[in-house]
C-alpha cells in the first residue's frame, strides 16, 4: 500500500475499530480513515471541519455496537435515545450528499433474566433502529444478521472487549471487514449483471437427457428440494433485476422439457433472457450471451457443476466470474447460491429500472424474435456487417501454423473429415508444392472472432484432368449459420480455378460429432461421386465454378 | 511454541524470535498486542485478561499463553 494513497473509506464507531480498519486495508488494498479519539463518532459527524469530509472519502461506514450504545441495557425509553442518533445521521447525510453513509444494524442480546411473557425490548429496539435507517434511506450494514449467522459466541470476544474496547473476535472482525467491503463494492456499483447457469446437476439433480423429466431430482419437500431452493435463490435474484441465462450442453428440447412439464420447477422459461442449450462449447455460448445482451464479459457469473467446464471458461474468458461449486454434497448448494448472491449481486438499492430490467430484456428478446420472424436471413446476415478475410498460409508465420493445427485438433462439429494435424504436419503441407492451406478470419459489428476457418486442398498428381481434393474443411461452430462457409469455399474454388483446376472433390468422413455438415457438399452444389462405407463420401464439382453469392464483405 | 512464533510473526509483519520485544520490533504497539492476543485466541492459545497488559515481549507471551483444551 503506497503511503500517498488517500483514504476512500472512513470508519466511525462507538467502539475501537483501528484493528478492523487495518483488516479492511489488508483485505482490499484500500486505505481507511479512522478519526482520532474513542467514541467520538457523533461529534465527528456534526463537525464541519472533521477529516471525514475530505474529498477522497466516498463511503462513511458507521459501526454501532448495540450494548455499548445502550450501556444501561434496553429500557422502555430506547426510542428517544435512538431517535437522537438517527437525527445526527440524517443531518450529516443531508449536509454531505457527496458521501455515502453506510450504517450498521444493532445487535442487542436479550436480557438474560427477561420474564418469558413480557415484551422483548431488545428485539423492539433493533427493529426500531432498522426502521429509522429505512426511513433515512441509507444503505445498511447488517451487523445483527452477521452476528446471528456466525453465532454471538464466535462473533464477539469478551476478552477483546474488556482489554481493548473491541467487541469482536478475530473471526467476527474478518467477517465484518468482508461485509464492509461487499457494501463498498455495491456503493461503487461493482455489481454483476447476469448469472449464467448450467442445468443438469445444478438446477436439478441428474441428467435430463438420460434420466427423463420424471427421473431428475427435484421436489418441493425433502430429498430433491435442495434443487428447488437453488432455483428459488436464482428466482429471487431475477426479481432483483439480475439477468438469468442458461448455458447447457443438451439437446434443446430435452433441456426445456422440465420447464414445461416438471411440477416442482420454480424457474420458468420466461425467467431467462437467454437460453443456450446445444452442443456448442460453453465458452462460445457465454460469449454469445454477453454479446447478445450487450454487456461485458466481466458482468457475468457462471455456475456449473463440472470442473472441466469451469476451467475451460476460466482460462478462455478470465473476465467471467466462476465461483467454485461445492462438490459431492448437494445439501450445500443453496448455501452456495446465497454466497454467490451476496458476493456478486449486492445492489446498493433496487432501482425501479432494476426490477423492470428482466422484463425489458425479455421484451427486447421478443421484439428481436418478431423481427427475425419477418426479416429474411439475408437481411439479418447483411445487418451483421461481417468482414471475412481469406488468405493462403505461408511458412513465415509460425503462430499461424500453430492456430491451424489447433483448429484441426479442436474442431468437431463443423469438420468434414476430422483429420487431426500437428504443427509439423501443417508446415510440411505448406512446403509441399501440391498442397494448399487457407485460413479465414471473421469480424462483425459485435466483435472479432479471429481465425475461424481452415481449408486444406491437395492438387492431383500426374496426367489426366487437373483436379483438387478438399482434404480438410473446418470451421468454428461459433460462426455457423452465417454463410461464412459458402464464402470461404467460393474463395477456395476461385483460387483453384486460377491454377487451372477443372474438378474439385469434396470429402466427408462421418464421426459422431459432425452430423451437422453431412449434407454440406450437396448443399454447395457438388454431386455424389463415390460412397465407400467406413471410408468416406466423395463429392465432385466440375468447372466452370459459379460465383457464390455472399452477404459478407469478402477479401480473398 | 513454533506455532506461537509463526502467529506472532504473521501479525507483527516480521519474523520474530524468543528475544523479540516491544523495544526491538518496529511497530509493535498496543494495537498490535491486541491483534496478537486475538490471533492466539483463535488458534486456541489463551492469555488471561489480567496478563495482557503486562505483555512486553515474546517471552512474556510464551509464559502467559495457555493451550486451551
């Protein structure tokens, strides 16, 4: 921490908080101001020349230790005492509108010998204070809730209190520091916008594609209700304006069936602003979610039970928050969801806009759907303003060769032959005079997709008709359905024609992943030539090769 | 004992030995003493309230701290 960094948080309290201040600094790297003296918080708030009002300070956090505030215990006159304190806070708030006052609730233990049938003044005083804070409209630091969740025995330390006028245990202090920082993030508006959820073993137990709707674990009571509670936590976030999305590897139909048919689903299809249930990599689906919602990747939180999926997203999209999922015990899931809500989605206050946001995005989605229903695919593709650059690969750039090899290794769906090549293989092909290697890179108005397509063609040897065979044609599934493949093939055909080729053979080798491109050559106007079961299918196109229509701005 | 020295080193922000004291460790003030007692408390070493004010050195802490059962 640099010495000249200025304080952004001020801590005020009726007890010793220097130790808490240091703890906050250690946890966050921020600098914390504590005024000199003990229990001077009222005077500081009323003093116009207090150090509190220096410009660097954004948040003034007032931590009140209930028992020290009412040292003679809670008696029937508590309202008068507490009203005086809230008066001081209100005045400070009115005079210093540039600061955010963050005020704690009061944790007041009940009197040990309280008659069982009498009204509980401690509870009433806490409630009264809470309602005063609500009237003021200040953000609240719920110290009482923190103490209740931790247990007073562990949250406080009698020894620290008597020795240093510091009521909290080390653990209590740490929790309080984290809570203050959480509030501070909310004050600064660092709230995530969208929660991306997996389905199987996250929103229900089991795999719906295998177990069927009746076989998944989800109930309103007892076993299976842990998943209902997970859904309720997500639903609550949606009601607070957090956008929900799905990224699930499933057949879409299977994935949506529980939403339509299962009696205990809390979440409905319309709670989600985006549903990506297909076999595309989650990384690309998550990117698409951010792009389609026009929010940054750093606004997303991704929850998935699979460590592999989490790792993939973490390494490919480091901006996305990927909390660790509690493994091996689904009873811990609802608590995990509460933690996620607390960590990433705390808002300072709920704006009306927040509450409407899900509805807004949904309307937008519907509008988009309606628009898509009327406009032609061509219009839509044209609206993407795609720019495609197709180029021959040379030996001069090792990095290009590495990417080409990587594409052959990783691409499964849009891969006509699924031949895996190493960098050395690719380099050898480029060196070999009879092989041509092309790559294509794509950009559109939403962003840069990078190098997404690879084509390898071999020219025929010897006498006879000058022909070429497309050994490899693959494309990243992120850019499927946009006519990119047509445009790339058009470039390749033109280039081969330029070398005098009069017949091009397209090859298809079936795998259990590349079903989507089974009809590719047929669609491209190639004619079936040979079909050798187990070997592959060869298609052929003879010159002249017609120009291929495209909605892309093409450079090749 | 090693555990105690580790805790002290962490809280005081510098490696301490049995010979360390408020006189030769920079920044060891009453706030630090308080944080030391808190940390020891959490690790299961109790120092009676009556002894805390007497703490002037690592040796004091070692003699006052009692491993809680």
